[in-house]
C-alpha cells in the first residue's frame, strides 16, 4: 500500500478503500482500549487517527462529486467514540455510537463514483501513485500524417481513463526502485502537507494547543477519579459501619423478643401475614388503634412510636429511648403485656433478659 496516499488531498478513494480505512481506524481504537483500558492516551490515539479517516472521506466525496464538507460527518462519531471509551461507564453508549459510525461509513462507501477514472491502485487514484518516470512525460497527439504533436503532462488528470496504461513493466520496476530510495521525505504527500502547514500556521498551533489541553484535562480527570475512588469507598464503608445498627436480643419464652438498638427498645413477634409497611405511627396518630398502647397487667402503659410489618412477616414496635428503662423493668417484673391485640405472658422474662449482659443495667 502507498502509505503516502493516506494523507493525500488531491486523490480519489473508492468505496472499498474508504470502508477498509474506516474499519481499521475503529479497530485500532478498540485494540488500544483493550491494551490501555480507560486511559487518556485513547484521546491522543483518536486525534492521530482522525486525519486518516477525515482525508479518506474527503477523497471519497471527491470521487462521488459530493460537497467536501460532508467528510466532517465521519469525524463526529469518531470523536464521540473516543470520549466514551475513556470517560463513559456505559458499554451500551459506546456500542450505539459504533453502530452509527458503521452505518455512516457504509453510506459513504456505497456512494456511486461519477468521475471517469477507471483504474484504482488499491482503491486509490491520485498523485501519490503517479509514476516518477511519467511526472514530466510528454503525451503524443495523433495526426493524419503519422507525426505526433507533443504536449506536456505535469500534473495528474483525474479524468484520464487510461492514465496508467502504456507503461512497461521495466519502467514500473525502475520507478518502484527509485521511489523506495527516494523515501517519504521527497513524497508528494509530504510536499502537500508542508505547503498547507505554511499557509495555516495559526490553525495548526490552535489544534496542537487544543490537543494538549484535552490530554491535560483528561489526565487530571483520570488522576482525580482514581484518587477519589478509594476515598469514596472508605467513606462509604465507614458510613455503613456507623449507620448499620447493632441489635441485642433477648427471647422471651412466650414467643416474642425484646431488642435494643442504640438505646431504642423494640418488641418483636411473628404475627399474621400482612402487607409490608406501617401499622401504627405516633407522629400521624393513624393506623391500628390497638397498637397505640403497650399495656401491662398492672395498668401501666407506654406509647409506641412506630409499629410496622417487616418483610419476614414479623411485627416490630419501636419505643422512645426515654421509655427504654421503664419498659425493660416492667417486662422483668410484671405478669403479662398486651399490644396490637396480642397477649403475651411474661413468665421467665427476667431470666431471659439476664442472659444478655446488655439488659442487666436496665433491670
């Protein structure tokens, strides 16, 4: 392949060549993602590949006689795809952009060429493959007298259908040998880029500055995100340790439990099957009125703050920390309690509470 032709302004690309270049660009990006991961270096790789794809699209538009600015359309999904590979956590978003890029590339590749060039060298027609020996070749015009007129042919004519016909294998071999010795420094593509760069120095400086800023921002963002992840994980673990309550339980023989959760007393028992949620709330004074009071057999009573069905079909009644000591003492000393229509015997409750050292200071 003539690699100089990848950076040519004046040539033409057929649909197959454009499709191969487009597929190669995205394959290189995906390969870089596999090797480098979500690194800011992918942005640099995308910026280096953008001219290759953009110039191929530009030559494809010339081959199909379409407006040159259409070539910019293929750069939009390329930029978005590079950015999502680095910063987006959603694989589906990257795949969606890749599908759009494939469809757009197929549309460009299927455009019908309208030029008269019939011979494509590896899908390309242009000055990068013009034979050196024919750079100043003279074209002989036929005449009636058998003598030919001479005309100079100093530049590539895209409309000449037989531009590469009539060249002997010996000339072709001679050109290939001299071309390999000549090197890229003397190539047509480099001269075109040098001429363009001299005329657009400010634009080049702006592009280089923008690329440097983009890489710098990407590197800082990547570094900050990596530093923030361990901190956020540590904060999350610490908050979970602080927020997660520790429950101490004493099981009373008559089928209910007394629990302490950070000085909050909870009475828990298995009730009838019901929908999960609130049964009674002191804040709203709404719900099952039978749950509004915890009554002992001696007439003393306490108001629960919240009574609710739990996911395991149990019922939990929460009380104010101000009532914790009084309720535990009464459970240990009284004979029975009544709550939400359930009657529980307190026989053996003092022994059950004493088995857990947490409840001993309340007795």
